[in-house]
C-alpha cells in the first residue's frame, strides 16, 4: 500500500488547516481566498501533541473542562496534594493517557478516589499537565500529558527503515506546531508507499498498571533497548519473550509484558487494535528530542558545508576558489531511475540519476556550455597551465560536446581528466581544456556512487562484478533506496523485460558453485527423492541427493550450534529487502530463505529456497547468516528442484483442490520416492518428470502420473459453491491462539497458489494504495461510476457483526484524508489519515493469518463480507457478483477499488478483523455543479487528488444502512504549497468554464 507502508511513529499529515478558515462554498470564490494560509492542528498524532500549540477547535464546539465550574462550588479538596500525585502519575506515563483513565489509575496508586472537581481543574494546571483535545469527530475525548516544557523532551522522532518503509524508510522529522512551521515539503514522506505513522496511544483500552510492579534492572533495560534498536519500525510486544530467549539465552521476566509501562523511559508503546489491549507495538525512544534523522524528502538541502564534505572536496582535489559546487541531492522518489556507468566495486557503483533536476538539468547546462565555448572567434582560449584538481571545461573528442571535468594528472602535452557529470576518465590534449566559468558551478556533479545491498561482503568478487557488468552497465534501471547517506544503499531493478529482474539477487547467484547443484538429465532416473512441497497449482518441489545437499545440511547443523553459543543481537535482521538471503525456522531448524515481498516494515513473504515452501512471517523471525558460513552457503545453489508431472492432460494452474490433496497425501513426508526426467524446460525453469512412490521407475503404469490420469481427479465438476445464491448464513470462526508456523500448517507445502517468478518492486502494504483510476471506473471514462458500490438489495447478515461506522467530523469540520481512488469529481474514495497506520497493522495481521490457512470450499454469497487475496495482500471485501467461470467481483472496503478474483482466493472474515471501521468512504466534490464529467476533466481531477494527502472540509454527509453506501460531499484542499492553498473545486470550475467557452 511501502511497502510503508511504514508503521513507524509520529507520522504527520503534510496538509494542515485550521477550523477557523471556512472554505467559500461558491463556485467562484473571491480571488484573495485561495492565498489565505490555513493551519489545521494535527488531530491524530497523540504522542507528539504534547508539544504542539494548544489552540482550541472552534467549529466543533469542544468540551471545556471549566465550562460548568464556578468559583467556590464543588467539594473542597487539597489541590497541592492532588497536583503532586498527578505529577507522579505523568512521570510514569510520560507519553500521555486518556483523561477518562485518570480516576482508575489514581485509585489504584493512592487507594483514594480522585476528586471530581480536580478533573475540571486540570486544564488550568498548565504547570503540572497539558490537556489535549483529540480529533474533532469526538471532541469529548481528552488526552493528558506532562506540562509543555517536559513534553518536548518526550518526542520520539526515531527513524524508520526501508522498506518500507518504504519503503526503505525515511527518517521522521521532529514535528512542530503549525504556528511554528508550515510543512516544508510538498510531499508525504514516501507518499506512494508509506502510510502515516502510528501515535503513541491509539485507544483508551491501553492497560492500566498494577500498583507496585517490579522495576526493570539496568541490565534488562539495556538488552530490551538493544532489541528495539534493531527494529526501528517497531516490534510487537508478543514477540519479545521468544526473541529475548533466542538472543540472550535467558527467559524474559514474566511481569514485563504485563507492565509495558515499565519500558516507557526508553520505549514508546502503541495499541493499534482497540479491541485487543494485549496487542502492543514497541518503538525505541530516540535519545534526543530533536530530529536525529533526516527526512528523505528534505533532500538534504543544507546551505552549510560540513567538515566531512570539506575534507572530501580537498581529497578530490578541488581547486581553491570562491566557486562552491552544491552537493548532489538524492531524489525524493522511492524508485528513481538511474543510468549505471560502471562498477569496479559494488560498494561504489558509479551512476547518474535520470529526470528533472538531474539529467535534464545537465543537458540544459551542457547546451549552454556548448554555446559559450563555441568554435566562433569570441570563444575562450584554452588553459595554458591546468593544475591537478582544477575544475575545467573540456571539449570532448566528438568536438561538439563541452563537458565539465576535473584534472587528475598533468602530462607533457596531455591532461588526464575525470568527467564529473558522466563518471569516467580520459586522456586528452591540453588544447581542449578551458577555464570553467562561474555560472557552470551551480549544478551539482551528476556522477555519484551507490552501494548494492546484500553484496557488501563480496564487493570485489570477480564473478559478481562480471555479472553486474553484463546486466547493468550502460543501462537505465530503477533504484530502490534503502538508506539515504553519502553513499546510498540501493537495490537495482531491470524493468525492461516481462519480469522485473532484481540485479542484486542476480549478482548474488554468480557466487554459486554449479557443481553443487542437483544433477538432472533427460531420461535419467533418480532414487531417494524427497518431495518437499506440492503447490496448489500442481507444481512439485523435490530434493535430490547431491553433494550440494549434503554440504548444505552440514553447514546448517554448524549454524544451529553456532547460534546456541552466541549471546548477541547482531544477527537480527533489521533491514529486510526483496532478494535478501537470510535464515528462518522451518520444522524447528534454521533454513535458507529469500525475501520475496514486503508488506510494510514488519510483515514479509519468504521462500524457503531449499524446500520450495512459501510463507509469510514477521521480521523478528529472520536471522542474518553468520559471517563464518556466509560464503559457503552462498556457493550452494537452491536445493529445491521445480518439477511438473509429465503426460497429464491438465496443465499446471488448472489442478482441482482434490487432485492437489491426493498428491500431497501420496508423496509428502516420504523420503524414498523416485522419479524419471522426461523433459527439461529451461525457459520455465521446470523439469517434467514421472514420479513414483517406490523404486519401480521402470514401470510407467506405477507412476503417480498414470494413476492421476486414470482417475476422476481432473474431471470437471459443477462448482456448487459458485452457483449457489442461497441465503445460507456463513459461520464465522473465532480467531484461535496464534497459528502454527508456516511449515507445520500445510504439512510442508506452500499455502500460496504458486511460487512467484516475478519480483515485486513495491511493498504491498508499505503505503496507501492508489486506485489506478478506480478499478472498473477509472481510465477517464467521463461520469462512469462502476467503482461505486451500488445500493445492495439485501444487507449482510447481522450475525456477521460488521465493524462500527467510521467516525467523521460534523458538517463544516475538517479531516486529514488520503484519496485512494479518484474517478471524477462526482466519485472518489477517501481514507481518514489518522487511522491509516491501523489499517497497515490490520492487513499485516491478515497476511500472517490467511497465508497460514488452507483453502477450503466456501459458500460464496453476493452482498456478504469476506477476506480476499488481491495480488499479494489480503483485503476486506464485499462480494458484488459471482460469475460462473470461477471469478468473483469484489469491492475493497478499505480502498474503494473493484477487483475480479478467483473464488479460491476468498476466506471468511474472522471476528478479529471486523473491529476496525472500513476505511474507504465514497465522496463527491462540493462547490461544483453535478454534471457529466468529460474524460479530460476526469484526468485533470485525478492528477490533482489521487494518491495524495489532502484536507477535506465536510459539506454534507449522506447516511445509509450499509457503511459502504455512505457518501460525503466535501471540499478538497491541497495545502502542501508554501505560497498558497489549492482549492480543487476552483480548478474544476475553471476547467468546466473553459470547456464551455470553447464550445
């Protein structure tokens, strides 16, 4: 959706308005209105509200603590004593808590009831505490924080990592009140792939502490903080005991999980699931209140030069002059395009960024240089005595190009120069070297370096460099930026082919010793074969006896022993990325895996490369390969051989569930199978075989292929569950305790339909999903509204317990929103910004749960709620139609998009996933007349709002029986520009007027 899709802390919506500024509801408002700055206090960042300015909301008529209090009234009490005690409480809960919880906490700690009048006095005790009003949709909810001066030190702008997180994740800036600062960036932090990040307390259900919990020892605090440092995107509290045991070989004291507030001096605690207070996410508290990190969208535009940069310039031999060349800024995009120049070391790959402000700015400058240093009589004369380290202009060999360069070495009549914008060196005649004019110092040097993630230990390996030269040099690729530093850490992708190619992963395969691969020849037979996995599409993965398998098992045994002897957090995986090789548990033993997809920053998909099993896990379940075993493990090719059964009339992908189950029962957990190779398909990387459960491979009639061909397993049967539209109620199972490991849940077989051959560039949950034009309703088709869920003739069964309705601001109020789908001004879909991180958490939990459950026949009914797998993520959906070809039309209730999915990809939506309100709500634009919007108008509208964070001011709410039928009428305002706010209805009204005038 990062992808972050990251679920870090203290995310800020970049568009802020104040409720004091009401949009003009006329189509053509006064011209001065659009230049009026509006600052909306952020209403959803509970952790950082303590240091924001306390400006009361005015449109919502919030509750005033003192409105009913008159001097001299109320029961007398000792205010000094109560103030002292509240100060103590806030010392323990420095991140704040709900005022409604204060009486309970007070009673437990002091065995006395909190005086009622004291609650009313809280707002006046500014030296003791700060009372914060939350979102305008429920103004009676109040938060209590330490006094302002103390609250500033409690900020937690800890950095997030990439995805993703996107993601790959940015570092969060310290947040300031709107009065202190307008948003300096017009972009969401990784707006296309990262959701807003979670506040400290997200529900009033956070558990209250016992009266006298045992304090943590200093040693225990250090160890817990060390674990949280590894997971800067947050760690589920329930993962702590096992992670602590694995890392430090000792048990975590039992009272820690029951008293998470004990961690509050070095940890921020978030409760993203209101119905389950035991599900908490822990974030390490930053050691400083300021923005220790750097927001990736700030792009490091610093007017000052650090000592490090000065030293670097001296090392590069910059000539002493007053002309300062600015530093090259890393592009804001998560996936910028790059031109790879060359690499003699994967830790220093030379490349150039492609796009506006980079390659385009360079071309413009070189055009100007060509004109300035032209061949006419007024052109400058060559330098008589160039100096080593001097920046110069050089006439290239083609005689047409004038390029910036730096003198590396001065020879007799020639000069060796390095082209600072193109990344290569050349020896040229001194007659072609000119003094570089001051105006050509303004553009940063365009040739820069990056480091390839995962290849650091093999950065100079000849095989790796040769593979990289073949696949990447001279090509334009996409770069996923994982770390933004002086030399960014990246993963490169070639997207020019049908399947995206992960360059880093491909280079890693160059380390493999092919003599250790499983031997395979046509018409050869192999015994003692182990079938490790049977996929739901009929693909079979086998292990064959080989030198590689024997060596792999030997090394993995050594790693088991090695991990038992290590007491360190060094091997925890803190920066996952697609294509990374690491270790995970399979059948209680460490096994090699490759990360195939990222869902935000905590949930990811992996492939056990030696058994062919896919799984979805949390990042804390992964371990780095210890350095002593890294090269040996990388040399062993994957031991899972992908096979298909030969001579079957049914192709892979068309297998019935009965056929898959029959084959699994026959071959899984049997170690003495045999097989005969019929064909090797190199293009599909698949081996066609005849499979036997014994050693009688000489008799084809005994093969499983023959048995299946003669059976009724592949005969088409009517899909009763597809054609049934009976009103049978769907039983809703409750979520049991945490499901077993992926390897145990399917008897060693993968739960997905097939192994994905195509790497996924984007993190599936790393950020808000764009609708791509609204699914069925996009593409600029005028007033098409096919992505609007129409009024359903029948409501879902009340026994299904629909989530509560999404809370909205009252008419006239403001909401921070994200537009996930935009068809035209008459139909688009909004998501409330404040709860978006909860959706990311929910979808991560759905992936973990449903990817570990087997497909079962399901009685699919129209107008009912299910979980559906769309691409690599699980979504809460409404069934809109059931087709006879096995496809189901569904509407994504959290994103507002229509999809067609296979009926096999639907599951019952269990109770745990019905707690969060559906996050997608349809809307139409206020301030414009309803009309049949043209394709051009729809495109203009989408370009201004889709996949963007905006501010919505509610004009009207159209309620309905079903939550997906509610509709809002809103003004949309983009306040990301420094100069003025952009009112979308103004743009659309002007566009409509222009079209009318043209006609």
